[in-house]
């Protein structure tokens, strides 16, 4: 922030201000364009790699760049025709099934989860005015882990919930956790940030203990629980219904968060200053907490606990773009999706044919990089 104000103090006249804002808008536009390009390129690369991708035995090298382009173009066009009521004769070729029915849902789910975690991390860092905050700081991941563990131990499918037992229980656990945290921190109608943080840590620790107890008693279900706790996108392969459910919640919620960018900038100045400038801080924080918790809960419900995306991506983008949330939020959203897609590609291919949980990759990449950034930028304020 000190560099931001120092830059303004060096501007002497209106021409300097005009030139500064012109360059800033140009830089922001280029940054958004680059982020979109990286996201599209990451998704395209992810469609090439997998159990039938350009790695592994010769017999599995079925896909090329032209295959991916052809299948995406053809099936997208057919989908548009079907939306307008035209009948289309579908071809269930091997390449079509691999690209459109198996890999594409996984790629889109990875993008959605990465976007959700990055946006939620940015919001949490603004609310707590601390770049070390992440989407799980209020114990959402621990609550979701309890719900997922119960679902797995129960057999993975419970009656009318059918194949959505695991994500429903995981989301329910995260929802119960945030309600409990908010209830504990709500004192006489006021929710202080420090009380909210301490409540989140306490409830999260309790939920983590419950998860450990369930894991200890899980018996033959130990491996699925551990794999879910490490995070992964394998459950999204071939599951367009889950992708649609996640998209319906995550995309509108992220867009609403973007509308609050200016108010988030005010919040960085402190609660008293923001209140003085006309922002209803308590109401605003409630809305943001609901949105951040909602998209985090949905992301965790379908992908498991994936760490570091919501911590390192906002911090990295902030070092590039500055603390202004008008550019920080959309850029973090796009780069967060790209990061998780690429991490999933690495998880699928690094020890092929075995697939690693993507949470291991994000932790291995995120930890040293974050420590490097923290050491290099330790003198720069939030």
C-alpha cells in the first residue's frame, strides 16, 4: 500500500493523472487478456493428457492437437443445434468419448474449483486484512471432511441421494461449520473479525479431531477417505451433472463478488474508515462471508480438500497487479482456474499410470514458491 500512495504523491498535475490512469487501464486489460489466454491454453493441454493421451504405451497414443480441436468444435456445434431444437446424429467414437465425455468435465470442474478457491481466498484476505488467510481459515475444509468421511463410511450412496451422497454430505458439513462459527462469534448482533477468526480456528480444530476419529474407525474405507482429504478431480470424469451444479453456484457467486470490488478496497483501509465513508461493514462482511463460504463449500464438495490455491494465487497476483480488487479479483479467478488445471495434469502424468491426488501437487508447488515470495516481499505491506 505504501508504494501505491507514493506513486500518487509523485503525480503533479491533471495530465500526469490522466497518463497514469490510461497506462493502468492498458495494463489491466493486458493482464486480463493474458489470464484468459493462460486459462484456455491450460484447458487445451489438459485435454491432451490422460490415460489415453500422448504419454504411456504406444497403444494409448490416440489423441493429437487436431483431434482435440475437431472434437471440441464438432460437439460444441452439435450442442448448440440441440439447444435450438434441431436433431443431431451423435457419433460415439472413442475419441469423442475420451475428450468430450470423460476429460472435458474434469477440466471444467478443475477450472471452476480453482476459480472458487482463488476468489474465496482473495475475499478472506481482504476481510481479515491478512495475505496469509485462505478459504479454509474458518474451518470449512474440516467440516466438509467430517461430512465426506461419514458418507464414505456409510457406503458412498444413501437412498434417494444416489450418486450425490458424498458431495451433499461434504457441503452439508461445511455449511454446518460456517453456521456454528458465525453463531459463536456473533455477540449482541456484532461480529468482530478477531472473534470470527478465533471461532473458526476452534471449530475447525474440533472438526479435524472428529475427522481423525472417523478415519481411525473407518476400517476398509480408510483409503477412500485419505484420497478425498488430499483432493482430486477424478470424481468429475464423465459427470456433466456435477459440473453443471457447480457452475450454477460458482459462476454467479464469483460474478457477484466482482461487483463488490470497490467496497473491498474500502475494507482494506480499516473498518472505521470504511464505515465513515458510507460502507455498512457488518452487513458487507456477512454477504462476503456467505459468498466465500458458499463457493468454497461447493468446490470442496466435488473435489475434496485442495490446499494452497486460495492462498498463493491471490498473493501472487497482488504482487503483480497491486491491492486493487477491481483487477485482483478477476485475475485471481482466472489464474486460479489455470493453476488447478495444470496441477491436475501433473497429478495424472507424473507417475503414470498411477494418479496422485492433486492436493499433493498444489502443496509441493505452492509451499516453496510461497516461502520464496514471502521472503522476497516481507518488507512490502498488504
